[in-house]
C-alpha cells in the first residue's frame, strides 16, 4: 500500500516544480520565437521571459507571483494501492506548503463571502480531475496552476450547429483579440470543441497542457490548430502586448462527439510559461518526477 506521506510528498514536489521550472517544450518554443521575431521590442521581452525562467529554476523561486488555483489532473488504474482520502491528502499538501514549507500567496477564496483560509484550499480546491486508465501501472499526477491573469480571459459558448467550424474560428479569434495583452502573451491557447458544456470546458483546459510541439493526431483538428495559430500571430499583439510576430506559442484543439443541434466551443488561455509538471507514483512506492 502507498503510504499517505509518500503521496503527500509527491504532490508537494510536483506542485513546486509546476511553479518554478519551465518545461523543455515551452523553453524550446520561446527560444524559437526569439529567433524568428522581427520586432526589436518583441525580442527584448522574449529574452526577459527566458532569463526569468532560468533564474526561477536556479533559485527554486516561482516564475510568476500569481500561483493561481491549485489544479491537478490525476490518471490512475482502478486498483491502484492507495486507500487514504485523495482529497485530504491533496488538501494537506497545499496547506503545509503554503503555511511554511514553500510559502505562497493565498489565492483561493469562498466565492460568496470572499473568505480566505490563507492556505490555498477551499471547497473542492485543490481542483482534482481524475481519469481511470487500467492500462498503466502507476498513478500520474499533473500539476497545473491556473492564474487569473490569463484564466479570466477564457470563454465558452454554445453555438448553434449552423455556425459550424467557421463559427468556432470566429469565436476563438475574437476571444484572443478581446484578451489582448492582458494574459501576458505569447499565450498558449487551448480550444475545446463538442461534447456538452462541462466537457467542452475540460477539453479546452486539457488542450493547454499538451506538449507544445505535438499536433492533434486528427487531421481536421490539426489543420484547425495551424489555421488558428497563423491568424492569432497575424494579430500583431506580440510579446507582452508590445507588438510583434509572436502572440501565441501554440494553439491546441481537443474535441468530443456532440449533440446534433449545437456546436459547443471553449477557449482556455494560458500565459507564456504554460506552467505544468508531472510525477508518477508507482505501486511499490517509488516516485518519479517526470
């Protein structure tokens, strides 16, 4: 059996890594953007971002002071040998980090009273999305901070089916233009298409954590990703809204089957660090920070 302290330590470390370490694919995308960017001001800001990420990793400091809503994607086989409360374990991990082990700004409040526990926990927070996968022999935990600077510009709409893909394109581009410089571009744009309302929002969120150098394997979804990426980068918003060729580092699309009368679409916008980290807890208690 996996001990609670083992699981809690794994959650703590993957959360800290998500806040302090830029993933290699994001760094590669930023470096490539710097090489291609024609705007002197755009190149300047891209260089600052890369340097900021380097110093954050070296000093084990947060890349951004907005540590956001603690959000996790957990993938696990049904028979994984952890019998303690997942909710209690994750709550304790965030509480102990915030209140002493890795001090963070308390960012989570009660939506009605605005009460702040001061420990980055609240009702149903940390957010834990769980997927069952009996094809793996471990529990995989992905940490993804959801900050307000970019998250507040995310959007969802239940379009009528007559709008089709053209309507999806308009909604995505309009959402990005409406956000402008606010989400700290260059952004990572996750697009969900199809499903019912709750599923399309989750699809858009999941799209933002796909490695930036991977296309959707579906040909039509991949073509939509390329078209949206080209249109968004043609906007000229540029790094930090200062103008340039690089408004988005990636546009990813995920989709699900949907009801005949509608065309749900959701846009989830991530800021330039694309913060995420993954760990795996194996059946024998070994933990791998991926």
